[in-house]
C-alpha cells in the first residue's frame, strides 16, 4: 500500500468492467460503451479512435495497431496484426542510389499504408457486439466539438512542433502556434472521415475521396503510393508468442512487432537473481540496461515482417538468452553490444479494456514518431505515420525496405497468464522502450512483489543510442555508481514511456492501473 502522506495514485477497483488508457476522456467513453451494452472490443475501438483526437501527436487513423484479445470465458489469446505495408513502389536500392543510409523519418518514403482502420473494422465485425457506428460515434462527436488539450499532450505537442510540415501545420496548429493547455482542439474534417467509415466500413477510408486525398498528398511529397496500395490494405490474424518468467507467462504479439524482444529480455534477466537486488539500486538498473542492449541488438539483426524473418526461434530460445546473459559484467557496461554478441548470433497510445463477461482487449495504436511523418492529407488532415523508418536499407537484411512489405514495428500489446489463466492485459508506450518496459513492469511484480500501480509508478531507466536515460526517481548515489560502471548517464527530456494495466483477480474484482507520466486514468463501474 502506498504512503498516503506522499503524492501518488491509487489503483482503481471495480467488478463489472474497466478501461485503462492515457487520456481520461477515452477511458470514460470506453466505460460508457460497456455500460450501454457494448463489449470490450466495442469499448476499445471507441476509446482508441478518440485517442487520435485527444492525443493527435501520438496516434490517429493514419497509423497502425496491434491487438491481443482474450474471448469471454476463455484463456486463449487471439492476435490481430493491424500494421500496414509499404507501397509497391518503395525500393531500398533506389533510396541507396539517392545516397541515403536510412529512410528519412519526415519523408513520404517513410509512410506506410495505414492499417488501423481495416483492423478496427475487422475487430468490430468479428468480435464486437453493438457495431462500428456505435463505436465511432464518440470520436465523431468530439472531433467536431473539440477536446481541451491536456498537460502532457501539450508538452509533447510543443516538443514536436517542428515535425509538422505543409498542410499538417494548418490542421494541427492553432493560428500557427501550438495549442495551450485547456485550449480546445477540433478536427471536423476527421469527423467527416469517421462518418464515412461508420457508414461504408473500410471502403470509406481506403477507397473514394478519402483515399484520393491521402494518395494525392503523398505523391506530391515524393511518395510512390497509389490507390491500389490503399485498396489492398488488410489486417491478419496471427498466432501470439510467449515466454515464461518464474511461473508467469508473458504473451506477446509476433513479428513484425518486437514482442519477441521483450521475451528475450525477460529470458536474459531470468539468469540473474533480481529479487536479491535493491529494486531501485545500481545493480538492477545496470543488469537491466545491459540485458536491454543485448536484446535490442538481437532485434536489430533479425526482426522483420513475419514473411521474411527466419530466426524467431533463436530469439525466443532460453539457450540464446543464457549465452547473452554470460556476456554481462556486473561491474562494467558493455562498450559495444553488437560486437560483444557476435559469437552468439553467428548463425544467424495504448488502451486495455475488460468487460463484465471478462473478454480482455490489449490494443496499441500509433503513428510512430510524434506527429508521425509530419505530413498530412490536404483536405481531411489525416496525419501519416512514418513506420517505414523502421526498415533498414542494409542490402539483404530481412528487414530491408521493399514494396508490399511490413516494417519492423516498436508497438506491442501484452498479456500475462498464470497457471493457464489470463490475469492481466497490459501495455507500455514509449517507442523503443516498450520491450524494456514490459520486462520491467513484469519483474517489478514478480521479483519485488509490487502491485500493478506501484509497478507502473516506480522509476525507469533505459539504455538507448549510447546513453543510459535515467529518470529523476533514481538517487544521485545510484547515478554516480552507474557512471562508475561506464554508463553515459543522462536525464531524459520527458518521462520514459507510459503504462496501463488491468488485473483480473481470482475473486472477480478488476484492478486498474494507469501511468501518472500520462494524462490518463483507469475507470471502472
């Protein structure tokens, strides 16, 4: 139990249904959907699409989603891949011939066809109860009437203003400036798009005027996109993957998402006695950072579109994890994870909803970088994701950019199962941090006995791009110890990530947790 003398956030308890997400309005709408007879899928779609209006820098209908779903009365997990593909005309060789080493994040070349709308339509048809029109109605209303800008949203908006280009600046700035906290943001043109989807299904987005608007904007920006690329968009049901950590099963979405990275990271950590360490001490921060470096290096070598990836078993193998764990020196940071692990590899905006029938949905939905590519369609103001920046231009790599191919993705929904029973849908936002966040959230609970809200609240560190980004929640003593071990310790510009979770307790009570690093909340009824 938290110390009520100190600032903090209590877990939320309910018995009928619950939503946890990063904006309170989306959580409220999802719970209302449950109260009015909808199920967890109806509620998740309603909340997720509304998040694109509440947090336009994070997500929107120009993006992708991944979904894990546990049907009512069952403990199996269904996975739906709602990520889009590169246009047929994309060529890594052509990009290399232009002198490029990476796909430019703010270019039309980085824009893959949005996959989320097709996934929402499919989810509603296959698993929903009250229909797509009902699920989209709240987002249509708020897109027209507007949503006051929340504090974290405004901070992110201000930080990413420079990414907005051309017509995106008209649609996502207020008289040329970033909206202030409490200022109402409206997107009436998106309301029109959502109406068309509500009436005509996926065809209202991937065909006709909306698709023509998107393709015209992308081609004007130098993209190769065609109407055929949009018409061909299709989500896929896939088999989830999982790994075990001290009796808890971590269920993840398979590639092209990088859930396998989270499983590998947890497997590496299982070779160390975390429970004997101070949860907020230097040893734990160090071993987690080193394990993350090695797991992410593995991801960078192998992870790709499932049709091109051949080393998934290698990533999920306990033997691989043990060999990587053996490279970790508890007193010294690895200077180069790629070089150190060469021998091992020589062969080589989140929302969760649970309803009264205990259908569980874990859904993550994103446009990748803040404001995605920074490009938007002219008439309807649809922001385009820049997921194509997840491709590599390295010739022969399984994740090499190519037309019709899905890029490596950083967004991953998750669930926990214990003794075969689904006990917690959860997710951690924050770009590349997500696998690290999954492992940390789980080990906080398993090794240190934290409840979900406490596990989310606790301070984070993340080894990325040659730095160890350490939140202010760590002491100066720990920071100094990490520097001594060779880490380049920096304080991140913003808090690391954001998490949401719902625990399905054995007594039938739902326990919701929501990250104070975001503006959101858990709500139940």
